[in-house]
C-alpha cells in the first residue's frame, strides 16, 4: 500500500524548485503587434494637386515579431509570485491609407498608399503570477501586470514617427512543465498600451510636404500585442 505513493513522489521532477525565495531564468517567443488607430477626421490638402480630402488609416498587415529577455521571480507565498521580466521586442506593422472619395493616395517618390513601421521597444514589466496546486509535473497559472516600454529604434526618415515611451497592462495564462534539469513554461499574454505612440510632424524638416498626410490623418495610435512566450527557469 505504501509503494505507489513513494513511486509517485519519485516521479516528480525538481520537487522543491518552487520553494526557493528567488529564482532566475530567461524567456523568448513570438509576438503579433498591431495598432489601435483613431483617425483625425480632419480635411487635408494635397500640396501637389490642391485637393482637400479626409484620409483614413488602418493596419493592413502585421508581421510576426520576436522577443527575448530575462526572468527574476520572487516567491510571495505558495501560490503567488512577483516577477520582473525585462526584455527587448522586434515588431513590424503596415499602415494603409485611403481617401473618402476613393482617389488614389500618393506621397513623394518611394511612398504610396502604405507605410511600414518598425519598432524595437525595451519593455520593463512587473507581474503577479497566481499558480494552481502542482499535479505531477505540471502546474497551470494566470498572470497579470503592467509596466513601461522604451522604443530604441526610431527612423526619422519614415513618414510616421513613433514616440519613445509607452505604458501598458498585460494579462495571460500558462503552464509550468517540470523537467529533470529545468522548468519550461509556455505562456500566452495580451498586452494593451495606453500612451499615444504617434509623434507630431511639427519640426520634421526631413519630410516632403506631400508626406505630411501619413501623420495628419491620424490622431492616436495605441499598441496591441499578443505574445506567445517560452520561459526557461
């Protein structure tokens, strides 16, 4: 009668890893980052043709991005952990434009009805992780938190320039999987930014006058991101 529990206990990998006050690790994953777009709804005059129209913008393409970073975990109690997971993210989006009349959108040579936006934010999130009781070698959890990010890649030659700082909230879920030498934790989260990412065109002498509509057509851009992250602890 006492052999089965003993074997079950021996089958657990790293049985005391969650009892540590501190532990560290790293994470990497893929992300799909888009924008919440708010149009300005104000008429814009084309300096070449003299035509005044209202322009509309939307995200027409989202390329999968990549992120990588570190993990610092503080055990608060048996089921709750405080986590600081700084990292860097690479993301690409395409904004497309159209006019209310359906007229073809043209910018300066090399710029047309679309523009690509590349971003490389360094993010500094703080999370609370609530875990269920461990069963054998797996332990599901939910996670929530927020933080700030700082875009370290800003190309002033692009028609749309991003602000450097954003503030965000993030929620998600995952599962700790216990292996012999490490703990592997796949995780899915949704992140929403609160700060307007659109930088004004004021003072941007590098832009041609016919390219100002790329920014002037928009009043607000906010980050939205779905992340699939693989944690190794």
